[in-house]
């Protein structure tokens, strides 16, 4: 995939946003090993494979931006599935370790950790969980996809040339 994109573009990929994700609500006691593996494969192994594939071009160019999309559930203790929280926490560790490893090549690696948004996971929350989130949120509202998109655009741009290894929490103040 990476070779095809780079061949068609005539240049190496210089921006990567790792945003693949799945959700599954199952308590640990009832979780199957396959459930755990699927969550880790999608969130963590997927980021590893794609990042590794684009890195050669970024290193050669001595420039690149990698942004991993985590979750508030990977940062704070929340009532969320254990395998989901673990996968999102792993992305934070991946971000920090990789940032240190490849920073010398002019490549930044950061992570965003959104709270509940008006779309996506937020659409599937039971009303009582959404209300509980809003009770703890200083802004008393969920975020928007546009707000996250604006932040993503800035984080992968040259306007963000010094932040590296950071996880930006975007949760309205939970």
C-alpha cells in the first residue's frame, strides 16, 4: 500500500495519521483471547505495521509527521472495556518511544486523546454514561469532529515543528 501511494505521488509519505480503531463492549471475565487479539491487532499492531512502512521514506527525507489517535480511555481510569483501554494506552507508549527513537531524523510523533465526541463512540453510549461524562466535563458538552480535525491538521503541519512525544488530551476538561 505504501509503495503504491508513494509511486503514484512521486514522493515519500510525509504525514501519517494512525486512526484505525474498533470498539467492543465485553467485560474481561467474558472476553475471549480472540477479542483481545483483534483489539490489539487493530489499534496497536496496525499502527506498528503502517508506521514501519512509511518510516524509510521519512528518514531518507529527514522530515515527517506521525500522529496516533488514542483515547481518553487510554489516559484516565474510565469505565470502558479493558482491552480497548489497554490498546489506547499502548499507543501512548508507542508514541513516546518512537518519538525518542526517530526525532533525530526531523520526524515528530505525537498522539491525541479525545474524550467523547458527538459522532463515533459517542453515538453508541447509553444516555446515563453520556450524562455522567457531561457531569464531569468542565465545558458540559461533548466535542465535535471538526474540533478534533482542526487539531489534527495543526499537529501534522509544519506549524508544529517542536512538539514531539506528546499526548494532547482533548476532553473538555474531564
